[in-house]
């Protein structure tokens, strides 16, 4: 089936039905759905409304990656500007998010190159197979799904950008498949440093998730709340909607999208739960493996100055890769959702890294800092800081 949006006439969706509609997941009973208020149509509609504000035409479809984790896994994919010959960029979202969370970045990135964004397996509109409860195996399954997707997409070489959990998986993928990654961009990546022995000074909502709900999946309260789930999101994290409100207008649209993404069976979230050692850390920290990444893969790390994520891992990455290209920046005023909090500055850093991949060179990071000081990259806003 195909579908053309009134708001973006070049949007094309190959199949209206999600994998959840095509193959019902075990405990996703009609009674559970009735209480939970999940609706594939509402999720699809919320996503399309958000992306209707994006000016660049895009195409959306389900990529069939076969029996990677489940019997027939499908990954929801959107693409833009695919005829362009520059190095493509692939976007991996964080926990509880989906492709629409990149709405502030898509136009800027697609001006110069092909852009591909996906709902990670187990998240958003993608299939919801049951992942392993073992951390290493769950991570491997996620990485295998990304590689199966790449093969189906016939992408040879690309820039890989991951935020939070997506950054952790992007790094893991790059270690396993370095020949595919032209540049690794990690936006406030989760799961890099070792868990500290002392209790860290984290935001209240992170401490609640980390300590109170350890036996449960991180977002279980959204599902338990049923029809009050969207209200709970607005009350608990009003900042999420505010990040996008200037772009989408409707203050309820983002919370509706987040609710519909996370009111489904939480299989990807369960994989995250298997990999985490408390909400803020991984059982197998990436910092202990980053030296296994091919020295040919350049890395750019982007952190928000107000984020709860520990950015000191950037210096350890540099120490473990002394003869490799690693650059890291802290963007003032940005929190964990650095790609949304300071989208214009974030986009220009990402585009600089992408241009390196296009010409096969690594630019002087000091020149970038000078350009930020002069306002060339940030239009005179705060100066980004080198780590």
C-alpha cells in the first residue's frame, strides 16, 4: 500500500500496517490494548504530523530484515535526498524515542547528503521481538539487526550518528563493522563510563528510574498509567515537549508521540534493561572496548553542558586512541537531548564531521573552535567548548 500525506506530498509509505498489526505480540491482548490506549494509527498519525513540519520530502517504509531476533523482523525507515552522491548519514535515536525526534535536524542534514533514520528494533513502529535477558547477547542482537538493515538498504559506507542508547549501539556497531563507518558521531552517548562507586549527583528523575524501578523496565509507569500515560509524560517531563514546541506548535503532539511509542510491548526497552547497571550506566561499559575500534574510524563526541551524562568519558576515549582522530565538544545550554536543545549548533557540528567523510580528511578541531568563537558556526551564541 502507498500513502501520500497532504502536508508533505512527496512522503511515501509502502505499508500502512505495522509489524504489530501484522503479527500480534503475545501479551498484547485486546484487553491490555483497551486499557493502554495504544493505537498504531495514532502513532502513525502523530509521527506524520511532526514530520509534516519538515520541509524536505521523505519516504517511509518497513525494511524487512528477516529472522534476526524474531521470526520476521521489520524496521521502520525514513529516507531523504537519496539521489545525492555525498556520504549518507544514518541516525539512531535514544531510549523511548523514534524517527520523529530528529525533526529539528533532518532539513539541515538533508541539504547536503542522503539521510536515513530508523526506529530501532523493539522501538517506535518497528517490530517488537523478544530480546535476550543477557546484556552481551541483547547488545549483539541489536547490532546484528543494524547490520541486517544495512545489507537490505545496500549501504556500503556511511556516517553513523547515535544519541544516548543509539550512541552506545552505534559505537558497538562500529567496533564490529568498522569498514562501514566513515565517521562515528556520538551525541551524549549512554553507557560509556564505568559506574562510579559513590552515588553520583544525578537529576531526580534519573535517580528515581535508577533506584526505585530497578526490577522494572524504565518506562513501565507510562504503560501502567494506561489512558493517563500521556498526562504522566507531560507532568513528569514537560521539558521534552517544550524542546519541539516552537517547531511543531501543538504542545501535546510530542507527548502523544512519546506515549504511543512506549505504550506498546517494551521489548527494546527490555533489551536496554538487560544492558543497564542502573539507568545511567551499562553492564559492559563502552569505554572498556573503545580501543578495539579500528584506528581508521574518526570519532566526534557532542555533549550538552547541562546533561546528566558524564562527559569525562571523552578524555578517556582520547587516551585510549592516542593516534586516532577523536574530537569532542560540549555545547553550552544543551541538556541530554543536545540535538534538540541547540539544534542549529548541533547540526553544524554534524555537517562538519560529514564533510570530513566526503573528502576523507579530518579537519583541524582548533579551526572549529575558532569558528565558534567568531560566531561563524553559531551565529554569535554561546561558544562551544573543546574537551
